[in-house]
């Protein structure tokens, strides 16, 4: 029987409105993940990665399109249903996840605290905490205060907290942003172990392309759309090796072989890498031709890119206005805050005096 995807994002659009300006964070994004997959989403800053994660995590709802995660139709759910979904169906770790931990409590106490507050700390949960601590190799450090742990160790405690309610999906937004490459590798080893032992689907976001070494599949987002997908290629290369090569060796040989593929969105759009277009002098128009087993894309004459240039200019102007307006608004909010503070101080002084 073929498995059903655990995450389906269909033509997701997210528009943020800020002071009459519209920011298209996602522009018709399609994304699917199968149960138990370990997928990385990479892309430049501002490409829409966090927006997508917030949507899969039920923190934000799309402007249009639909999103289905672990038997939940998120785009149709109300706030109460979304709260429950966030509590039970997904676990999160963020780049600054450890900032929410309390330095003067022990690792164990930090994991127990949210359960104590919510009144759901049971004997079973206590046992599960032991299991989780063991899986992330933190049993020995469970009675150490957070302030005595390294950044990587604190991150492991954040992982236990994310997994305490047995979610099927773990979302991690730039989890290695503050770790050096050695610690980052360790974190990915731990994630891989958790994925196997807890049957998790893991989605990790990063701006770092190197992450592809650690995952099964990499999806690249550009301008709020999926542009390419990279799969680890194993079978082909194993076949090419001499048959007497031991399996372990042949797997090591193939470990870091990747194949990047362009992705068509549901309207048939595809992203051609900028450097290819530049190389051929393609700006706005191209000829497309079907040959035997391929499609040729050729530059056309008189492609001066005029229309494209004006679109780019308008976009840049809009961005500039956006940045300036945002700046002004923050400045005004800041000044208003200072003024209030000043008035309060004055009032207090006159009260005291
Ligand atoms: P990434 O995580 O890839 O850096 P984001 O998803 O954070 O990208 O942002 C995508 C775009 O949406 C950016 O242009 C960003 O400025 C904008 N954006 C994100 N969140 C908001 C928000 N709450 N309000 C307005 N604009 C936002
Ligand atoms: Mg982000």
C-alpha cells in the first residue's frame, strides 16, 4: 500500500500587510513530505522559510491555498483547534530555543516545568523524560543547572521539551545558527537518531546549503516558491561499484552524492538559474523547443529586457519605501514609549515629593 504524505502544502500564498503595503512571503508554494522523511528547506534570507514553517506549525494561516498536516486540515481550523494541534502534533525548536530555558533550573526541571504548569506531569511522563534524556545523551547531565551546560547541550534539552507530547513532526528553524560546524554535526546525528527511534518526520530550515549532507532531501525556496529539490543518489552509484566492494564501503562512497532537480509549480512555472540565463543572454523572452528527449531553451534576438527592468525598478522602489516606512513607524513607537516613560517618572517624582 502506498503511504499518504504527512504534510501537503498546495499553492500556499501568504501576504503580510504592513501599513498598506503588501509583502508576498509565499507565492504559490507546493510542498509535500512523506512520513518519516528528514527534509531540509534552504533558501536565502527573506525567501519565506520561516513563513512556511509557521504555517506547517499552525502558528500562522495562509492567505490562500491549503495545508494538510497529520490528518489536520490546518487552513480550516479555528484558534482553539490550532492550539491543540500545536500542543500535540508538532514539536518546535528554533535558533534561539535555549533562550526560553531557565538557567537556574536543572535540565530535568526545565523539561518538567511546562508539564507542571499545565497539570499534566504524570508518572508515565516522568519515565518518558528519562527515555528522551537518554536518546539525546543527556542522562548524565540531567541534574545539572542549565547555566552549567554548553550551547549544544542546552539545545538537546530544548529537543526533549519539543518532543514531550509525542508529536509525529519535528520542525526546526535554523537550529544550528548559533553552533559551530562540529556541534552542528552532533545535533544532526541526534536528530537522525530521534527520527529513527521515534518515527519522526523532521523538517529543518537553514540558509546553509551544507546541511544537505545530513538529510534525505533538500528543497530550495526562492521568492516564496520551491525552486529545486536535491535527492541523495545512492542506487546508481552502488551499481557502478565492483560487486566485491563490501556494502558498508559502497554506502560510504555514495554518502555524499547529490542530484539537484528543478521543480515545476502547479501552473507549470520553473526557475532557470540566473547564471544560466546570464550566460546565454536570456532576459525576458526565450524560445522553447521540444526535441527528442529534451526541451531546449534558447535566447531570442532583441531581448532587451526592458519590461523586466521596469518591473525590477518598481520592485526596488517599493522595497525602499517599505524599509523607510517600517523605520519611521518603529521610530515613532519608540519615541512614544520614551515619552510615556518620561511622563510616568515625572508623575512619580511629584507624587514622592
Ligand atoms: P526567511 O525565514 O527565509 O528569512 P521569512 O519567511 O521570515 O523568510 O520572510 C519572508 C518575507 O516575508 C520577508 O520579506 C519578510 O520581511 C516578510 N515577513 C515575514 N514575516 C512578516 C510579518 N510578520 N510582517 C510583515 N512581513 C513579514
Ligand atoms: Mg527565517
